[in-house]
C-alpha cells in the first residue's frame, strides 16, 4: 500500500463541501472566471497591436487561433479530472506524471498567474467603480476620479477584500453572485457587438470603419515570431480562467464528469462571444491610429472607453449604454477577482494537503467548508502585490497581461504533456484514448510551448512596451534594461524555483514522494 493511501489528505477528501454545484453552475463559474468584458477591454487593443508587426484586421484570426490550444488543453483537463478529480489540478497531475518538483512548479505557475492577475483586476475594478458612479449620477467629477491612482487603488483593495470575504463564506454564495454578474456582462457584450456590426453594414460607421472580410480570420499571412506568437500570448488571457470549473471539482455533483464538461463548454461559449465582439470592434473602429482606432496604443488599455462614445453617440441612449458598459466591465472585473481567488485558494489547499507548502493552508472552515487560510492568504498576498506594483510604478500594471500569458502557457502546457505521460499505458487501448488523452493534449502543449518561446523573445525586447510620461514623451517600460513584460513573467517563475528549494530544505516529505507519489494511470482502463 502506498504512502498516499495511508494519508488522511487523499485527493478529493480535503473537507470541502461536496455536491454543491451542478453543470450549469460550473459553466457559469468557468465563464465568469475569464472576465469576458474586462478581458476584452484590457487585451483586444494589445492583440491588434501584436508584437513588432501590427496584427491589425487579423485580430479575429488570432482570437480564433488562440482558442485551439485552449480547447485542446480543456480536453486534457477533462480527461485528467475524470481519472483523478483533485482541486490541485496541474499541481497534482504534474506530480503524478513527472514527479514532485514539476508538479510544484505547475502549482506555483497557477498561483503566480492568479496573484499577478489580481493586481490588474483590482486596478480595473477600482477605476471603473468611479466611472460607473459618475455615469449613473451624471457627475463627471466623480468619473474623473477613476484616473486618480490613490483613490482607484483604495477602491481596488476594497474589491479584493470584498470578494475574498465572499469566497470565504462558501462556494454556493460565490456561484450565486457569479450568475448575476456574468449575466450582466454577457448581455452588454452581445449588444455591443451587434450594434457595431449593424452600424458598419448600414453605412453608419466612422472614419476607419470596414466591412468584415473572411481574410480577417486568417492570421497566417503574419510572421509567427514577431506577430502571431506575442499576440496569441495576449489572446490566451481572454480565455484564461475556465479551469476554475475544474479547480472546484471536489465541490461539484459527479466530480469525475461535471467539471471537465463545464470546462469544454465554457471555452466554446467564450469563443462565440469573443469573435462577435472582436469582429464588431475591429469593423467599427478600424485599426488605424486615430482617436478611436484600435491601432492607437493609447486606446489599448481599454478599447471600450475609446470606442463606446463614438459607437453609442451622445444621446440619452448613448449615456445609458455607456453606463451599462461601465457596469459590465466593473462587474466583470469584480467577478473575476472573486473567481481568481477560488482556484488559487484551492490550489494552495491541495499543495498544503500533500505537504508541499505549510499545512496551515490546508485548514477548512468547519461551517462554510471553504479553505479559510488559503482564501484569506491569497487575498492578502494579492492585495500586497497590487499595492507594491502601484507604489513602484503604474506602468508595471501594463506588463501584467503579457506576463500572465507566459505563466498560462507554462501550466496549461504542462497539463497537456501530463495527460500524455500519465495515460501512456492506455493511449493505444482505443482510438478515443489516443485522440482525447494523447494527440489532442500533446498538440495543445506543443502549441503553447512554441508561443511561450517566441513570445518571451519578443516580450524581453526593451521597446516592446512603450508608455508616455507627464511631458508627453514616449519611453520604454523596462526592468534591468529588458522588456518589463518578459521580466515579470520569467521572474515570477524564478521566484517559484527559489521558494521550492527553500521549502525542500525545510520539509522534504513531499519532494521525496512520500505524500504524492509519481505514477501512471492503470493500464487496464
């Protein structure tokens, strides 16, 4: 009998509330975790800009292309979860397939991506809190506060605290909040995309508007290393988060099947929504450098603020739509703040249960049945990281999205490879196994590895991210003379290696395979 079989901390038995969520709730949580409205607002402009070469009208093709590895990896999640439903996901599966150190780094990449993401989410939620209040009260002075670093930071920290508290109070409360928040943003996004396309096709566009063309869905006319790879890393961000549906697997009905199905369904629904909004935005605003053009770097941080007034006009309807758009982005960022904490806390819970990090993170609240230490710990760490970034330089917040893409590529890619190796004894038992457990996850892993390598090379270029100072002069956002986006992404992985070495010296049971042994899936399946 293995050591793990004697352990009280078995996979799927950590004290969380079981059977709390069904398929619909899991899909909602998975979709809400991607923060569709916020993700598009913060990423679409950068996707259009691409890398050294402008992506431009091929942005819909990039969104479609980025979906492919996302879908392939969601299949790997589905298969691995079916075999071993554990809230540690890539941490557990990576350790099973390749050993404890690989699993630890997979778990760290997930946690680091979530912590970095929280800084950007908090900034958006904080800023849009004032934008929304300004719109709803008709007081421009309140809306202007959204650009004040101090007050937007205070509001952002408040959102982190509020959403951490909701996560702490229970998974069912969290899911109910997500139903409301996701509903608002999805309706507004569809309206945005439809109105943009109607105006273009009816001839009521603006300077730069273009009728959609099938060529927009073909990104392969662009160079891979200087355009496609960095753009895909940015596009990964808009899909990222559906794996929350799998991270809450121990709290769902039929944990072996429901989370995996929810992950796959979430990615497909997101693709449809994103293509509608992307085609609509590119067609209406164009990719030029004008005031509303998506090729204007000043619009990249929030394309809805740039496009919205021109799209909806200055009528009462326009003000109502801008208010609703502000509400959707605010609720999107708030929802994702909550759902970013959910998988992070559960990943930490699993790592603590298998003694890969301090055991206090494995504590579950006796009443709420949530990982209390892990939830509050991740909330506090995220708030501290956000505060530090803001104090050092607000430009570093711009570096977050691309660096998160690097971390996403690491742990999603690792999941794809883990599926192939974990199921290696059963791959040729059936055609289904070969496709679902082997070929599809492998292709997803290889794609993510390719964009990671080429994207990193671009992100480390000193001139990849350019900002403007108070005097209107452009300057490169760098760290140690290298592009800040690449340094933040790779630096977070280096921090993980250092922490792993330290904890290995402090407590080595996990790293010796005593609590989570490496193994392959049984050959008889």
